[in-house]
């Protein structure tokens, strides 16, 4: 099942969400189609033209947005003067609700990848009446256990890369909260310190990919690299601004709240997050969800077999 052809947006804008922030959004597909919103990963990434290709453009009204500080939203996280204290999970959820009402949408399907899956889950738990279905991939739940795995636990599997990752930090900060320690470097008034920290952080993210390490083109852009590293460490270092729930986090704890919302979880069998069993536990705690496991794929929604499974899910929900 191939993905759909690339399409252009028919509408776009910047939505004033308060606190000096404006969120970029665009809409493509059928203006009278089934509404769907796409949540990108990171935190700190951005929407792109590949996402709508997972939806039938005749069946869906596809909404994309760049979350606060990301991509075309303003002010950008790449600007050192940008206030990151007003970039939190509850605010992103409020932004989604503001955008939904701004576009005159009653309910929509929520599609999310990686961090976008965690945000989509929490949004659905918080605003269930606004969500028709969930399609999630590279599933994450924003728990402390997941952050610990991705920043320290995988060090035993990638010891050389982990040594380089730690080397950028002051010695007295190497045993504590690694994302928070990196975020302090990324907030340094010294531009050179910020640049080195951003490079070291994205080098680690590249190294822990399930497939052999490779160059990631977007990480070669120093502006994106800094904005991404700054945003992801801001969230990871502060427990994704989701209090309570212990190491497993509130999203997994509150999975039963998703009862009545159909959902499809498309997960690569080699995704590092699988080491904690989070996607299986989420599936079993969420009545009405289905889990589609794709062999020999890691944390990569763009892999052909993953994309096919995602198209199959959106096609099925379009018919429903």
C-alpha cells in the first residue's frame, strides 16, 4: 500500500496563542473531509510535507502545526532570547484546543510520532470529547523511565558514544539528570558553549538509532540543531512538565481514560523504547487499541513498511 502523493496546503496562518507566541498552522486535503491533526516529534522538531502523504487527500482535512518555538512558529527556540518557560505540555494542549476552535473543527483524528505520540495521548486524556481516533508511531509516553533509558541506559550498548556524550558535561553533573545538565549548557550566555552542547546532544541522538549510525541532514543545520537540542532538553530535563505517576509517568497511568477512543499503535520491533515494554503496556491498558508491530525497523516512521501500516490505519479510520 503506497503512500499518497505530495500535496500543497490550501490554507495557512499564524495563530496568536498568548504569552508572545504565535503557532504556525496549515491545512491540506479536502476542506470537507474528516479532520485530522498531525503532531510532530522532538520535542523540538517541526511539521513537514511528508506527513500528509499518510492520509487520503480526498477523505481527510489534514491540519499540521509547528509546536511552540518550532519551525515557522514564533518566537523560535533557536533565538537565545526566547523565553522557554512558557513552552510546556499543558500550553501545547491548550494551543491545540485553540487551533481546533479557530478552524471550526468539532472533533478530529490525532496522529502523532515519537514525542507527538505522547502529546497526542495526553491531549486525548485531557480532552477526550475532541478526539475521534488516535494513530501513533514511534510510541513514547514521556515517562522518566524512558528519558533515563535514552540518556543513560543505552550507554552500556553504545559505550564509546556515551563517553563522548558525558565528556561535554562538567564532571560533577555526569551522575545526575543528564538532559537538565545539557539544558544548562544550552542556556549558557556563551555562544560557543551552546554550540558545542547542541552538537554533542544531536551526535548522541544519532548514535543510539537502532540502525547503524548515519548522518542526519537536519542536524547539520546549526540553527535547527540548537533549537532542537534546547527544546528537547527543556522538556526531558523537567519531566515533560507532567507531574506525578512515578517513573512510569502519568500518560501510562491514565491509559484507561482512553477507553472509547479507538487507536492504532504502529511500532518498529527495533525501537529502543521497546526495551521498557511501554508500547505493550499501553496497548493492554487501553481498551479498544490495536498494536501493529513492524519487523526490523527502529524509531523510523519513514521506513516503507511503517508508512504502509500507517496508511492502512488512516484509510481504515476514513472509512469508519
